[in-house]
């Protein structure tokens, strides 16, 4: 695998990776059967693939990311069309989607379960989730080891009831009428385990307060 190309060059999927993407399209068709037709799902798969491959420097994990980004976009689009949707949607954003936003999303899923639709993203996604953050969350029984940094998308930002920003500044989406919260949380990058634990616990306190304000008891 060629890892020497600069970010602007992008990458192409090999034969096996392309097959995995086709498999993901089939899974999404089953998941959204009755909500979106095959053509719509394939369009979002292809669009997500183009977006991610154009920004990537290596193709490792891209099939997984393509499926997850496409799923998030479809899930977001399905919310307004489903009159039964009453639960809130929260989008957590930071720069790299590798630390703070992953911690927050992990806590929200853990505390609120399926009572909240949880999304996360980054303005400039990293290649991998911070391993120290993964370990810090594992220490309290929350597994985020299968999460990968991904970009935020317009579909998700538009459907979110609350957009929580953590350090992404002007790169974060600004959408009129949305509820925003800006959390002043230190980046986990480069910190030892004891500091990561403090950051993790700080985020938990904020997520608990957010669930209360949304009418979801943590």
C-alpha cells in the first residue's frame, strides 16, 4: 500500500476494498428498506466514497468509514421523513474526531442508549482514534475501539437538534436556528493517562447535563 502520497492526491480503492464497499451497500439497502430506494443508497455510498478517498492518504479502513458516513447521512435524512421520531439528535464536533468528540459520543451512547441519536465528526479527521482516549474510556467500561474519525456532513448537521463544538472554531458548521453548545475542553493529544481520565470525567459531567436539558435522564 502506498502511503507516500500527499493528502491532496487522494487514494483509490483496490479490488478487495471495492468489494467491501459493495457489500456495505447491500447492508444499507437491508437496513433502510422501505425508507430509501436502491438508487438513493448507492448514490450516498458513491458520494461518501468520493469524499473520503479524495482526502485520504491511505486506503486502510476506508470501506468501514464509507459505510459509516453513508449510514449517518441516511439516518439523518430519514429522521424528518419519519413522523414517529421524537428523540433528539446530538452532533459532537471537534477538529480531528479522534478524542474529545469520540469521548462525548461514547458517553452519550452509554448514558442515553437509544433515546438519543448520536453523531460525531471532525473538521479535519485524523487517521485513527487516539489510543489513549480508547484506553481511558475502556477503563470505565465503554468500548470505542471500533470508532474511526470521520468528517461531519451537511445532512447530519442539518438534522441535529444540538451541535456541540469542541475546539473546531470557524471550521464548524454554522446553521441558523440550531442549538449550539461550545465546550471548552482541552485536547487529549499528548497527555498522560491521569490527565486523559480528568478530561473523560469532565466530558461525562457535561454530557449528563445535556441529557437532562434534553429531557433524557442519564
